């Protein structure tokens, strides 16, 4: 690392600028996460969705309770087609460690603002509806 870069980094750390920036980002991401959860609750999924790991950073889980049954493969396809900020947990690992049979969806708030939350919740609702089994 060049000495100029090292000096710049040291100055940012010493002045507290980095910490202020990190706090601003945390506040922004927390607000987007909370708004996304509220918007999901306001959709037709509201009575089926339970939120898990809400304090885990830029991602949280949405567990879909029964009797809502979805084809996870179709759900993954629909979410990808719509460029939605969600992926089924099974896309990452088939053995995720949960012992129940609820479908879990990973929500990514890293690229969302509060104003995007209603849009994202709508994409999730449409994708889940398209993947429902026995509609």
C-alpha cells in the first residue's frame, strides 16, 4: 500500500470520519430493512411471513408458514427473472439446518432504500404467487 494511501486511511480513522460513515450506513440499512418488513407484512404474504435474523446485518430471512406451499425452484426462477433482492435459502445450501419444512427466503437490503421497499415487496409477492403449488 502506498504511503499516500496509508496516510489518508490513518487520517480518516483518526478523525472519526470512518466511524461516522459506518453509523450513517447502519442507520440507512436498518431503516430499509424495517420498511421492507413492513411492506411485506402489508401484502397478501403478511399472514404467512415470519421474519428471522433481523439483526444480522444486510440480510434477513423470511420464513413462509404453512399452508402456503411453493415450488422453490420456480420461486428462485421468478425472483431471478424479476431481479428481486431475494433468493430462496435453498439456493445457497440444501442443508441449511432448519428442521421444519417452511420455505425460507433470504432478503438482501444492501441495495435497497426505504423508497424501494414497496417495489421489492411487490416483486416478492408476485414471485411467491407464481410459484404456489395447488393454486
